[in-house]
C-alpha cells in the first residue's frame, strides 16, 4: 500500500538514482542519509557578504564555506544538542593559530584543504576573501569592523600555508569575529576568472558557490528549495553523516507543522511559538529551544524623522507596550519579557524600567501635542510572530491616541527597506552574533549608523561609552561603561525591548547532533539521522 509518507520518501530518494547505472544506484544517498528541512523562506542569494542578502543566506555560508576559526560546541544546559560559548574557539581552515606575545597579531597555519573546484586552499585565497569582506561595504564590512578588522593591509599571506592578521588595536571581539559567518574563504581564482571585470565578483558569487565547505549547492530555486550535497573531500572536520539536504521553502506554518507531525519532514525552523509549544507538550516531536544570546524583539522608533524625534513619544510607546499580552498571545511563553527592570546590570539583554502603564503613556502623548497617525513596519518573513505582535501593539497605541497602520514588508526586501532609515516604527528581531552588551549597541544604536540602527539614533555620548566599553583596559572600567550606557538608553528609548525570544527547532526523534549557531541557521554538518 502506498501512503503519502512512503510516496514522499520515494520522491526524496528518486533524484539520487542515475537511470541505467547500477553503480550510481548503489552509491545513491539512502533515506537515512537524506534530510528534509521545511522553513518559511530560503536564501535570496548565495553570497552572505553581498548587499541585500537575507537572513537564510547565513546558512549557505555556514555549510558551504569555511572560516579560519569556529566556535567549539558545548552542551545546551537543558539538553537536546549543543550551543556555543563566546571565547571557546578552535581551528576550522586553520590547523593551528598563535597570538603574538605583544597581543598585536595572530598567525594561522592552514590545513591541507581543497575547494570544491579541486584547487588547494592557500593563504592568498584567505587574503583575497578578507580584503573583500572589509571592502565590499554594507553589512559585511560593518561586521568586520566590529572586530577591528578594517583594512586590507592587516591581512598578510606569509606563504601558501601561513596567514597573518595584524591588529589595529587590542579588541576582545577580533578572534570571535573570525568564527561568525561573514569572514568565509572563497576560491579566489575561480571568482576572479568569472568576475566579468568586477573586483569582487559580486554577480558571480551571488549565484554560485566558490567554497571549500562541508556541503555544495546542487540546486537553488529561490522561493522553492535549496538542495545541498555533501563535499566528500571536506578537510576541516568530521565528514557529516548526511549526504543530501533538501531545504524546502513553505510559507504556510500550518503546512510545515503538518509535515513534521506526520513524519514527512525531518526538521522545521520558523514555526509559530504556539506550534512549538503544542509539539513540545504532545511529546511526539523533539523541540530544542535556546534563549537567543544577545537577542531581542524590539520596536525601533525613528529618532531623526517623524513624530518619534520627540523623546516623550518614545517613552510613551515604552509605557504602553503590552509586554505580557505579547508574551502570552504572540510568543506563548517562548521567551523572556523585557519589562519591569530595576537596577541596571552588566548584561544584555536585560529588562528596561518600563511596564504597561496606559495613564503614564497618555500623559506623555498629550504633553507632546496629542493624537497622531503613524506606520508600523515588520518583516513578513517573521510574520508568524511579528504579525500578532504588531496587532497587539496597534491596539495598545490606540488607547493613547496613536493610530498605527501596519505595513508588512516582504522578507526579501526587508533589509533594503530598513536601510532607508525613514520608517517611523519598525518591529524587528535582532541578535548580535557576539554576546557582549557593547556589541549589540554597536550594531543597533551607535553613530556608525549600521543597517541595524533602524532608529537612526545619533548620540555622541552613547558612542563614547560604547567605544570605551569595547576597548576597556579592565573589568571595572568595562562594567562602569556598560551601566552608564544602559542608563542612557533607558531614558532615550531609541528602541523598546519587548522580549528575549527562544530559538526553537522541531526535529523527529531520530534526528541527533543539533548545533545552535549565533546566526540561527541550520548547521547540517553535525546532524545525524537514525533509522
């Protein structure tokens, strides 16, 4: 009898079979070596360094490219797999590395690794890749700058197997920043040969992989699916058990839930919190949840244009925010509320000193000139959580005379939209890859005005405190600077922190090896699949 499940299993296996070839059939990945992931939306590019790359492109970088370093896996306290710890680093492309005695450079010895093209990975490839990351602009260059990686002159190919980074300053974030998804290493000869005269081969690398990572992209159909196949020559870790990954884009969360519940899909990301709670309570599917380090759902209020230039109105939004309703009705308890903070701590995220107080909020609106209309934007790619949050916020704002129109921006266009920095209110989830308070503010509130400074907040006093914390000579100085900038943003409210979300993933009982990464995209390299 053919069931839907067996038909799907057959459909997954079918692409591996080369008709008429017994050898090909014998070597085809089995069902146990094939994983079906269902997700809300997939990559809009294959180049995470490219301008406008969407969140899922991080997964392409993670699995198809290598970096010099990676974070060591450490157990999730509640079980279910591994997470990472800041400062726990090991070599990826680097077989070994050494920081100089004066702390002003690091030297990396490269593994005997090959690109997917068959070319040997050399220090020249590493230099070209690092030069590109600090020069291409946009998110990639700002991310590199966050670890004081700023100039091509810092990167030195000593010989084919030796690469050195000269530091501009002592920065605690430099080495961890080499382990995030941005400073990955390209096959520079392949990229240049197909560049069409563009120094950084942007168009070619947007549509093609030129890496040495554990997986290759066999097929990419934007909006439909991405198919990965294992790189059997991967030299930078234990060869993954899985030989083929089908990452299918399915916009409907109810369809994704049905697929995972029936056993037709192996893994699902991006389900609504209620679905994760229901699956967890039912006990038939494993749900692994990790409070997102350095992560916050926040409402960003434009400080340069529109009504929220007035700090009183920003404070009013903080006082009327329906924190508890959002926790229960939008997140179903899958997170930590950011309301009702008392004494500032050396930590991020941490609760702000605001609770839901309609009277205080209304008084601030009246003092600032009374009722007005505005627009609240959010990323449609996060609609399963963001949409109910936006509706609750709209209802609360109406109580204090603020009429908010909700504008849902397609996920592929969201970063382009927020880069305009003209939107009055934006609901967004941002998580800093490096788990430090000063790192979060460097991205979201610092005068460098990165794409994630959605509020376009400019305050030299804050910049001075954040910069001082980044390069503090000792713990006492660091702690003092963090406390001071927390107090400042508590008063200025360029962003209202709503909650620290939990990053959830649903897995069939036979899926093991889950690895949480700061980029919050699936890491296929560690996953295993039983019978």
